[in-house]
C-alpha cells in the first residue's frame, strides 16, 4: 500500500508543479515577450469612425450604479449617431428599470436617439438570456457588452473601430480591471487576478487561438454573433463559452490591454459574494468543459490549452479535497527523502506565484498612478494561503453544485467602490437589497428564449 | 476625429500616458548585438581547441590524484552505487550538487568508473569537457559585454594556458563545476534579450553554483549588480529581478529543505558549542557555524599570504598580478562611465568579492581556481575598453604580443629550466606523476588480501572499492580518525585492527596536522611502532609507501 501511496504522491506533486509552472508562465507571458507592446497595444493613430456600435448593458438589481454607467456610455468619444445603447433587464427588476428609464428619458430629452431599456419577462433570468434578448434589438455593425457597474472608457470605441477596420478582426476583447486593491484582505489578490488575466494570459490564449472571452468590454461583429446564435443561456460562464465557440470556428480574437483604456470594476463587496462569484465561474468552466466545445478546436495545442483552462477548477477542487489528506499523510507517512523533496515542489511553485503577485502589485499600482505600500505586501504574505484556500473552497463548492445538478446564477452585487466620487452615481447607501442571491432564476429549469424576441419588449 | 490625429487622454491619465507612450529606455548594459563574423567563429573555435589541448593533454598523468578528487569521486560512487551522498556519514561539509552531476557523468559513460583506467580519470575527462564549455561561455561573455572578439580571445587564452588554471582545472574539484555554473549564469545574463525567463535562467544557474560550492556566495554582489543593471530600463524589470532572486535562492532552499527532511538542519538540542560537537546527528547549520569559525591554526587550511607566496605566485605571477591590476582598472574605468561601465564594475566586483573570501578564509591551495576566470574576464573587458579606439588589427597584434610574453619566457606558460639549466617544457605537459599511484594500487591488488583492514587516502578509494577484487575494509585516514562509524566499528581505534597503510604523498604531514585532538594517534602509533615498509616509490619530491602493520 505504501509504495502505491508514494508513487501517487510523487505523480500528483509533479502534475501540480507542471500545472502551476504553466499557469505562472501564462501570468507573465506578455512581460516575457519582446513583442508584447505590439501584441497588446492600442494603435497610436485612430481611424475615422466608420463602424457603428450597439452597446448592451445587462443589469439586474443595479439601481445604485446603472445611471452612472448609462451616462458614461452615452458620452463616449465617438459620434453619437453611431452608438446604439440598450439596457436590458428582467421585468421583475422594477427598481433598475425605473432608474435606467429615468436616465434614458433624460438623454432622449437632450436629443440622444437610439437609447432604450429592453425588458424581458421570460426565463431564464440570467445574463446570457438578457444578452440574447437585447441582441434581437441590436442593429449596428458591432455589439459591445458592458456590465452595469462598468466605467466605460470614452476612447474605447474609437480604438476598437481602428483595430477592427485596420486589422480586419471581428472580435475584440479589451482590458477589464478591478481597481479597489486595498478594500479588504482578498481584494488585492482579486485585483491582481484580473490584472494578470487581461494584461497577460488572454494574449497567450488569443495567440494560440483558444480564448475564453471576458464577460464585458468585449466587441463582436453583430453578424458573426448572430451566426453562432448568440450566447449559451444555460452556461454560467457564457463569455468563456462563446470565446471558445468562436475560436473553434477559426475566428481570430484581438486582445487590447492598455492601462489608460481599461474598463474599471470593483471586487465583490463581501466574502460571501466573492465566493458565490468564484463558484459561478468555476462551475461555468466545468459546464463548458463538459459541453465539449473545446474538442472542436482545430489543433492539439489549442485543445490542450482550452482543456487545461477549463479543467483548472476541477484541479483546484481536488486539491481542496486532497489538502487534509496531505496534511495527515505528512505526519503519518515516512517517505524516502527524494519523494519528500518532490512533494515540496508545489510549495515552491506557490512561493513563485506569491513572488509574481508582489511584482504584479507594483506593476499594477505603478501603471495606474497608485502606490503599493510595504504594508500591503505584508498583508499579502499573511493572506496568500487563506486566499488560495478560499479559491479551493469555491471550486469545491462549484464541483458539489455541478454534481448535484444545481445551476442557478448567483449574482454579484456592485457598490461602485471602483468609482471616484464624481463618477459614482449613487451614494454609499446600504446595498443589502441588491446583494441577495437570485435563487429563483434557475437556468437549469428555465425555458429557452424563443425566436423573434416574443417575450421581450422595449420601453 | 481625423486619421492621424492623436487620441487625447483625460488629465488624470496624463502621467500614465507619458509612461506608456514613451519608448523603452536604452538598456544600461552595453551589449554587442552584432553577429559573429567569420574571424569571430575562427577565434572562438581556436580558443576552444586551445582549451581542449592545454587541459586534455597529459591530464591523466599530471597532476597527482588529489585527496579531494578522491573524496568527490567516492561520493559520486556512493550516489550511483548506493543511492547515498557519501559512503560515510554525510555531514554537510559541502552541498552535493557537484558530485550528483559527477555521478550522472559516470552513469552515462559506457564503462562508468573504469572508462579511462583509474576512476578519477573519467572525472578528469569531465573537467576537460567543462573547461572547453567554460571557454565558450567566457568568450561569449566578454564578446557580448565588450563587442571585442580580440578581447574575448585574450581572456580565454589566459584562462586556458595559465599554469594555475591547468593545474587546478584538470582536477576533479567542486570549484570547477561551480565556476561552470557561474559562467553559465553570466552568459545567460549577457544575452540581454529582455526576457524574464532569461533572468530566471541566469538566477537558476547561479543558484546551482551556490549548491555546487558555497563560496560562490562571495560572487553574489557582482552577480546581483550585473543583473540589476541589466534589467534597468526594461518594462519587465520587476519580474526579471524578482525571478532572478527567486531562481537563485530556490536551490539553496531545496538544500536546506533536504537537511530539514532528514532532521539534520539544526544540531541536536540547538547546541552550537564548537568545543564539544553535539552528539546525536550531524547538522547543516552546525557545520556552517563551524566553518565560519575555522582558523588556519590547527586546521587543514593555510593562510592567504602563505599560499600566495609558496604556491600561487610561483605557478602564474602574470595572471595574478596582471589580473589584479585589471580588476582595479575595471573598477575605476567602470565608475568613470557608470552608464556603459556596468560590465566592468560587475566583473571587478566579482573578482574583488572572491578575493575578499580568499583573504579572510582558511584556504586549501586549489581555492584560488575560481579567481582564474574572474581575473581573465577583467583582463578581457579592460583590454576591450582601452583598445576600443584603435583598429581591431592593431588590437589583435598587441594582444598577440601580450600572449607571446609568458609563452616565450622561461618560467612562464610553456618553458622552464630544469635542474641542469636545460630548457624544457613545463611539467603539466611533460611529467607523469599518477603512474606512481597506479603502481601503488597495483601492488595492493597483487599483494594484499582483499579482506585486510587498510588505511588509505581518498585518491585510491574508488579504485579499491569498485574494481575486483574489492577492498571493502579500505578506509580513508580522515574517516578512520574522526567518523565514529569507521573508527569505532571497523578499527575500534586500535592499531591491532589495522593490517596495512597505503601512504599517499604528504599523507603523513596531513595526519599530523589533523591530530589536534589526538584522533590520528592510533594510526600513527601503528605506523611508527608496528609498521614495516613493504613498498615505496618516489619521483622528485613525491613519495608513496605501503606499510604493513605487524601484529
């Protein structure tokens, strides 16, 4: 029995080390590449506006932030007649509808056309269904998706217009960045995850041709989107899913990351929200893995990358389950020195990830004109392991939900912590009413949206 | 907005835009990016051939197999044959990377320890291979940092022909492998392609140097300086620097972890008392503590000044004096031009750092070896700097003149006067000393029963334990004197349990020097009071004996 256990420990340790090393490399990929500037950069000169955009903002219980988002989207640095604005809400979300309508009425009164609230009253009540509903009202060349709490960067449309027309790409993913890195103990790492994901890792995915797209600040050629029937309404990470479907179809994706033009967001306000969000992402990846779109990718390299990315939450969950076993084994099992040394390799990789996080913190703060203090680094040292445990817990939770067939959308609340006072539309009132889990919107049992938007209405 | 019109950032983004939009600053380390010319290729190949010939020719016959060569070969033997780091108790006197590499080398050779006759010969072949690779690395380091092929050739020429280099670099020593990893690290650093994995690779190589021989730590300031100056101005400097340090420290951490896993990191009871070593088990940190407090008196080492006068300067005064001047000049020239002078400063700090170690430590004479490539590096870089304004042809001619001096001068690199005042070639290409050791081993095989209890020196250990018949009770006098497993369990610290003593050259003074606590008394008593010389051979001042202990 013991030899089998030792072989298993060695194999698992080597596997985890390889996985961690590869993930680490993806985190620093663009910094490591001599041509990273060209890979991620924004064109220095802008083309004349020629493409028209439809901005879709799906919103659910976003009374606190929706008005600011609409105002910002409506005042981007791009000709107004080339921008259609659609806010999409479920009919039961009367608060958000009222706030959004109020702002849109004001815009209409000021002469702004093509802004409207799209309301749907069928299910499932989730983001992909909202997006698909709004897609039927979209009539411009390019569909842009933003979340309700996003600070839409005014220059972005001009940049995407330039990229799409000059580089002849039909999908553009622009950077999204959480900003409130010192809000609480987990926010630093959460901010850095976004930073490494959009600043580095996605570029590797794009170059390889197997990219799980982000949920917002993403731009699609409308006809392309319609040709793949929009988003998967039964997938908790419909963004990753559509990215892989488009990759499988051979579509090249351009990723832009420039600190000046990122969409700024916030970390979930409470630990509970963070866990629910992370659970949703992990479960969404599990769903996408099970769905098997990755198998349709043309090359083995693409398939391996996609599989590895989608299977990561499984590995994380198994690691979470394995951890207590490992601790018990460390005390009980007497292993040969070489096995013991190998079993420490994943810990070395964990340390390497921490080093990367600290360097990343200084990169992030330096790029955004912020200042990282040694105190933050010290806090990170103490919270690094708990954060990893948190991720393992969320992945384990996702695995349990997945195995039990629970697939409802656990919504993340937004309070506008990433916004500066002048851009924050709402005051700092309680967010209790917007932080509840939407347990009713079960995507597992909801009916699929029918054609022609029969249940959607624009107001 | 019209085509060609620049985007207008918000005011609060101006600072960021400036940082993002400006071109990356010029890297601080000047680097030759030019491709190697045909003459450059010829120079490189010639340098490597010189390295191969000077180190390979006569390498099996000169110098004598040294005790330390024997120790590392027997530890490689133990690694390969027994899966242990030493046939005796490993007490962390050195990190094990070198003999793990050596074991790997023996492992891939078809004949393993018997590939080239005496087992140490195969190790010496590895040293020649390592030297030729080191010549390539040093050549490229100098060329990349200075842009001068002539300077690169000059540096490697000295590195290959210096008698100091040949004498020690032929021997199977940890220092040679340590220097190899150092040069790999510098070579990777000199690539300057701006990649993080490059910095990581450089750090990893230096980390391996640290666990090959710990005295590499004295090269850390120079190495770290070169790395930090190298990444300055790069957009990924934070990652590059962080990962250089991480990769450097990882092998060291693994070494500490290894000791901790075996519960041998700390001494038993956390007892660091140097006067009474803690019983129970060996300890890495105790050994480090002990080494830090060693003094020349009563230990195996000698002081810097003594070795300099009696051993190093007589072997190669040109390199030591010229190299020291070059190191100081490199420092001054570098400080005078901080922006482009980083390689000069770095090379000088490397050499001075190691010189600092030599000046303060208890030394064995081969400890000087790492100084050879460092001084050669300084000479190469300084030569490139002072000849940068003259034509390459002129610089080459001056270099040839510089190289010809020690080559043509009697007492230099090639020629010397013998006792009859005749001009002859220098010892390293002419003399055979190891044949005495072969004869000694052969006599043992022919005349000593394999089950005899023998005291030997480490240089013959693997030959007697590997080849048939095996002499399993032949042990080093160092272990017979100090290792309880050998002293108490095999010999019971009594002359009556000893059958033969195979004396290597200068083994007797070494035993006497190692007898501060009387631990060699029982062996010396066996030799002096009960010994009978049964075999003897000598050549010059080298003398070997075999003594039979009469019961």
